C-alpha cells in the first residue's frame, strides 16, 4: 500500500482492509490474474539493533490457515454430506465497491467455487461476473436462494440491508458470510446469530484485518506474553474518505479497529465501557471525525481516531505492554511491525530504602527494537478459506457472528455516547 494521494483520495474509499486490491466505486473491475500482494514474501525485513534473545518474538510463524482459539461447534455442515474436501459453492450478493473483491477471492480460493453474482443492478452483476459461463449474474437474491446447488452466500450490500438479505439466506438453508458491520444494530445482529445457531449453519463476519499477517502476528505476540500486560492501545485510521450517505465515520471505519481489538486482546481484557466524541465540520449530517476511548479492565485504555477528512493517510496502531511496546504501521510494507523493548518501569517501593523512596521510583528501559518479517498475503484469501473450511469442518469461524455482535455492542454504545457529548456508556457484558 502506498501513501494516499490527496488529489485522488476524495474518490478513494477510506475503508480498505488488509491490502486487498480494491475496485473502483464507479466501475467494478474483473480480476486480472492473482491479487497483487498475494503469494509474495518480504524476505529479511530490517532488524534494527540487536535482536531480543530468548523471547517468542523470533521464530514465530503464523501459519496459512491456522484457526486460532476457536471451538468446534456442534453443527452439521450442510452441503458437506458428499466430499468434505469439495469446494463450497458460493454466491456473492452486492457488486458495488467491496463485492468485487469477494468475487475475485471466491474465484481464486481453492476452497470455494463461485456460482453467482447478485446485484439489484443486474448490469453491474454481469460486469463483475464476467464472461465465465459457470457464473450466473442475477438481479435478485431470491434467484440464488432457491438454487439448491448454492451452499453459501457472501453479503456485500450496505449495512442496513444485511439483516433482510442474510436472514433470508439463512432461512433458505445457506451458510452466510456478512461484510462488516454484521448488521445495523446489536438486536439485528443477535437475530442473525440466533437464526444461524438454530439451523446449525455457519455465520461469519468479514473482519478482514483479522486475516492479515500483521494482525495475526500481533495476536500471537499479545497472547504469548511478549508484550506483557496490555497498558494502552492507540489507533489512528484517517484519510480523505468517501463521506457515506447512510452511516457516520464511526460505523464505517471503527469496525476495523474494534474487530482487531476483539481479536488480539486476551480473555479478561475486553473493553468494559466506551466514550465517543465526534464532529461534522463540513455539515454533512453525520460525524466525519470521531474519537473513541475504551476502558479496559485493570486500568488499561484503548483509543481510536477515525476520520474521513484528513488529507494524509495514516494507519497506525501502538500497543503498549508492561514488557514491550508494538508499533504497527500498515502503510509501511517493509516494516509493518516494530517491537520496542523500551518503556517505563516502576520500582517496587519495598525494594527501596527510605531515602530512595523519596526519589522518583520510575526508571526508563531503553532496549532494542525488533521488526519481525511478515508474509505478504491477501487477507481476503485467508478469510475466504476460513469461511469455507469452517463450513466443511462444522466449527465456528474465527470471526463468527458473536465476534460481529461484540463489535456492534461497542458501536451502539459509542453512538449513544456521541448523542450525549461523550458520556461514558457501559458495554453489554458490564450491564
Ligand atoms: N471488509 C472491508 O474492509 C470492507 C471495505 C469496504 C466495505 N465493506 C463493507 O461492504 C459492504 C458493502 O459496501 P460497499 O462500499 O461495497 O457498498 P456499495 O454501495 O458500493 O455497494 C453495494 C451494492 O449492493 C447492491 N445491493 C443493495 N441491496 C441489495 C440487495 N438487496 N440485493 C442485491 N444487491 C443489493 C447495490 O446495488 C450496490 O451495488 C458494507 O457492509 C461495507 O461496510 C467492507
């Protein structure tokens, strides 16, 4: 990914996850060969200073399709009755800006077989489906729901339509992948989760960033204790983005940061409350700039800045821990992650004599920085693989409906906080 060009970014959506090769909003393009970033490996990423010895920073690998921390669901994977290794037959609904990325990945993924592309604008569906005679272009989702050959539906329509489209698909017995956010309210999201569970079908939310090599490595570094106890998270996701007609910047961009937090934070460290401030300085009728502050247990804090009005593009997250601090710069492909053995330590008062106790008990660590090498791989390919394999294996996907629901909980609470000028709103798990 390169630095955004302010001159062209007004037409470029801010919402581009995980290095996916995106299509233009005005003219969806067909895939031309494999994704630009796919399959290449950045070798020998810079390691500055001496490497940290004896820690899990080095030699850790994130494997292709590793399923982390998921539990096997007691569901039957419908459609897997025949060959469990057979590709999942899939239709993509919504061929606007993001849908073509799902179409491209459904075509190239070894675990899926693209059967149809649906859009209310059937011409658009035709354009995205292309000349392939095995892929139908449809103007209504009903055409794929009544087709027994189609096992799964990927929904890339605007958030307000996720509930009706996804619910209809589940009721027709299809497994469902829904773009973020899962729905336009927590109650709607819960209906989808309940429907999928009742029918033993897979419901997955495309939290694309969770499938990037960088975020998978971050999760590993948090969970294996390399960073120590999490003390703060600071995330900035800003550029000149498309001012959406139906949602504010919070619902457009914050799902990325919230789903990443949900994925990387260890159990017991989930946010407990949120306060949000926002502004609409251009008079668009919705917040174009927003700041979210999340309280984490044990006095830790997470902050997210999302903004459609910034002339420069910034995609940076800092995760401060008691042992190390991690900096993720998603716009720096040669060094996306940097792990600093630098920070502030508080000496235990017991270990000090009376005179020392009068002195400052704070000391500064100034150790090395390590930049782990990461594979360059398109997140959507891994996301699509996870969708298909979770169906075939009858287990919950990494980013299942419940993960989508937790993100909706924070988004709803943040919207409420915006209405009340930044009031602190507790999250559901705290009410
Ligand atoms: N994962 C990511 O990084 C990412 C990035 C961008 C957008 N998204 C998500 O993708 C979804 C779509 O966003 P977009 O920017 O592509 O929107 P868009 O408006 O560009 O495209 C939506 C398309 O859906 C079609 N559509 C609407 N209702 C339909 C229906 N009932 N049946 C069939 N087609 C229908 C529209 O005609 C349109 O072509 C949103 O949920 C958005 O949040 C995700």
